[in-house]
C-alpha cells in the first residue's frame, strides 16, 4: 500500500522547519491591530471635519451682522437717492468698515420679491475658510462660506393714474398725441404702442406685454418695465431705467364694496314716469291790472313780480311773459300743458310737490326756482345764460336734461333721480361751455 505522509512530516524528514506562513492561519493577533488603526483614522477624520465645520459656523455667525448692516445701509441710502449704484456703494462701504473686502460683497436689487413686498436689496458676503486637519483627507486648502441679508426698499412703482386692465388692447398712441403723468404711473396688462410722433412721459410705465415705438415717438419715465420686448424704431427715443419683468397688474377696484353694490343695481333701474294731473286753467301774466284772482286765490303785482299765496294750483298752459311768478308755500303745483317764460322772466315755486308734464325750456337769462318736494318734469332745457335750481327730493324727468352754454346752470338737491332721454339716446347733454 502506498504510504501517506503529511507535508509536515516531509519537511521534518528533510530536516527543515515548517514554513512560517502556515502558522499565520492560526495566529490572529495582527488583525486586531489593523482594526484599531482603521478606527483611529475614522476618529481623526470625524474630529478633523468637526473642527473645520465649527470654523465655518463661527465665520457664518460673525459675517451675518455685517451683512445685515450693509443691507440696511443700502436701503437707507436708496431712500435718499433711488439708484442701484447707490445701493452697491453703500453696502460695500459698510462691509469694508467691518473688515470685508469689496470683492467679497455682492449687491442685487430684486423686483417683485413677493406678493406683499415689491423691491428689496440683497447683500451677499462670501469668505474663504482655510482647511487644517481636513487636509489629510482632501487636496483642497479652503472652502467658502456665504451669508445673505435682505432689506425692503421703497417701491419705485408710482400709484397708477392710467390703468389698462385688458390684456389684449393695452395703450395705443398715434398721430402726435401725448400723455403726461409726471407724478403717477401708466400701467397696462396689454401692449403699449407709440407711433407717429406721439409721446408718453410718466413717473413709471409698465406693460405686461410688449412696448413698441416708431415714427419719431418718445417714451420717458423713471422706470420702464415690460414683460415681452421693447423695440425702438424710426428715430424714436426711450429715456429711463429699463426692467424686464413678467406679471400683470391687478384691478385695484376688484374688491371695492361700493362699486360692487353699484354694479349689482345695473339693469334694475326704475324708468321715469309721468304723474297724472288735473287739466287745470290757463294763466298769462301781464302788467295790468295789478291784482287778479286765479282759482280763488288773489295775486298782486309788485316790481315786476306776481305773488300768489300758498295753496293748490293747477295750470293748463302757463305763460309768465317777461314778468316773474312767485307762488308762496308750501303749495301743490301742477301743469298739464305748456310752460313759457319770456326774456327776463322767471318762475318761483315753493316747497311742495311740483308736476310739470310739459317740457320746461328756458332761454335769454330766465330763471326757474323750485323748492323741496317730490317733483315730475317732462324735460328740462336751459340755454342763453338761464338757470334752474331744484330743491331736495326725488325727481322724475321723462325726457332729457339739456344745458347749453352762455353761463347756463342747473342745480338739483339731494334725492333719487330717474331721467329719460331725448329719443336719440341722450339723457344728460352739456354743450357750449
């Protein structure tokens, strides 16, 4: 049978010692030392990064104060002189006073910062922190720490005095027209087109769309903001700081309660009506005789004025001529036919209900005075320097109110009015100055 001998016996027979490598299989003392080295390196690395991060946090805390001070200083300077160059200069001066080089400071003017804050200044300070223990693990010699501070600025957006809400129409000027709004803004949710030598000069001009100039036109504003593009052609000129910013201008009256209440009443008006009156009697005034009786009441003439006592009067056709009729009150006065007031004449009616279903037309410096009460008129027409004064109370005018020039004037007291029209769509017409 073949003899089986172990390798150990072979070496023993040869007079050689057993190889050392074979004894390592059962000797594990070196593995414990290796684990200890690895654990030590891990602890050193953790400690190194903890030290470096601690430096960074301390630096961040120390820089936040100068950043805040720089932002506040920039905002205060901007109040006195609203220019972006002033922002940067003020912020860097304060930073330098705190030992921070200007090249480490970045200053930005941010518009449309939030829904409630329009403009802010942002000051950012960046500094380099050298690495010490961590250099064992990285080839870098330093890392950057950045802090930022924000301060609100007074908005450069002036209050709007011209506001175009429709996104499609916008504002269009042509043929040499001009808009001047030196203390307020022109805002448009649509495009702004200026052509044919037209000009816009305003505190601020904003378009959510495009702004286009052509044909020698001009645009001048402290701030010009556009959402699309700004084009300038045909020898036109644009003067002012240009800002590209998206967004639209909300309707400032969208939540106005008074306006909402007024809109709710549209379509629910009450048409003017004619009151029913007795037919009455005709009255024509003259200089003689100096006394007369009308419907049982006696009137007297003095200094061109006929005076009748208080009572109830029902006229068919009333003609004062060049005289004045004064009815004392309170009284009830109705006219079913016509009213004629001649040159220099006048009609003075007291407090109480007055109903004149016929048109009232005054000219040549004539006058009409009506006291307080519930009144009805067919229509009122004034011209040639005539005047009419109607006291407080609700009033219906079945036709139109027309006031022509020459110093003519209509004054109406407090009340609810229902006014018709002249059959051509005019309810109130003012003309001739």
